[in-house]
């Protein structure tokens, strides 16, 4: 891991576009990148939340677009001249059992991740710096399944890992990586589950004792559960 000063040397003045950067993990990353001198532009679904996040944290810009809509993401990124580092974190907690849930709902797991990544990369094209990077997010569900209706979300997350490996070759010399966090306490579960959030966390806690200590999820930006 780099020291504070060499991270600043690397990020200072760089333009970082964080799709899904208006809340949770993405917003924590945006705040941290800004603290290292980067110019951060965040994209989210909800315009009010995006504007508020950018204004409250002094970010360089914000956009609102549904990443599952190709034309919307193209239009949102049209006036951004250059991006050094692209971070793709947008996504909702798509939960539902394969034999029970609405199929269009389950399909969103892939649309928000795999197809959104393809739309965003194509929208930026050569505006993504040749010496820049692309970062995707996957998740611990890929290797630690549970019986709570997350099989399709796990599959979409695993697909991001495969996509990154192929894109690392296609987009070289740009670097392409995927992060795979365990459960982190963000607004994600509350947005999808509402009042059912606590019961879900309780149920999954038993299966993810390595990640969730005493029923508490990690906070974004924190290195450990304690
Ligand atoms: N939290 C975890 O435990 C965990 C673990 C592993 C992986 N992940 C993944 O990490 C990513 C970020 O999760 P988080 O926990 O930080 O969630 P979060 O706080 O809900 O943030 C999600 C971000 O994605 C945006 N977004 C969602 N759907 C979008 C869409 N269709 N178009 C544009 N933007 C959209 C949200 O914008 P709005 O707020 O406006 O909707 C927000 O900026 C997700 O892909 C999630 O699956 C999370």
C-alpha cells in the first residue's frame, strides 16, 4: 500500500470519474481521492443526491444518469474532456430468488454492472487516458454464496471480474482492476430492503462471520471491522 505522500504524487491534479460516487463506497472513495489532490466528478442515479454530495464535499462536478440507459450515460459524460481514472461502482442490491423474483428485476444486476461498464467505456472512448486506469467492483458473494436470494447478484459480480481480466488486455496500457469487498455498511441495503434491512443483515451475519463482527457491518473507508 502506498504512503500518503506517494498517493498524493500519483493522484494530485488527476481527473477521477466515479460512477456510483454519490453514496456509500463511491462517495468515501471520492472524498479520499479529493483529499489526495484529485479532481473528482461523481455520477449517481438521483440528481439531488449527486448535487448535494458534490457540493457538500467540494468535488469538481456531478452528473445524474441511469447507467442502464446507454443514451443517458453518453449524454451525461458528453462534456467531460478527459478522464485519468475511471471507477465504476454504480449498482443496487438486486436481491430475489431465481424461482420467485421478477425476471426483469434480476436482469438489472447485469445491466447495472456489465452493460453499464460497456456503455461507460464506449461513451468515454479515447477520452480515457492511455496511462490511466479502470476499477470495477465485485464482492465477497462471488466466493461465499448464501441462500438469501443473491445468486444472480453474485453472478453479475463474478462477471465483472472476468470482464476486467479481458479488458486489461483490450485496453492496455491502461490498468483494469476489480475490488472485492465484504459487506460494508452503506445506504445500499436500506434502499433495496427498507424495513427488512436489519433482518437481512442478521441472517447473513451468521454466514459471513469473517466479515461481520457482532452483527456490525464495516464502514466505508475503514480497514477493519473493529
Ligand atoms: N455495501 C456492500 O456491502 C457491498 C459489498 C460488495 C459490493 N458492493 C457493490 O458496491 C457498489 C456500491 O455499493 P454501495 O454499498 O456503496 O451502495 P450505495 O451507497 O447505494 O451507492 C450506490 C451508488 O450507485 C448509484 N447507482 C445505483 N444504481 C444506479 C443506476 N442505475 N444509475 C446510476 N447510478 C446508480 C447510486 O446512486 P443513487 O444513490 O442516486 O441511487 C450510488 O451513487 C454496488 O455495485 C454494490 O453492489 C457493495
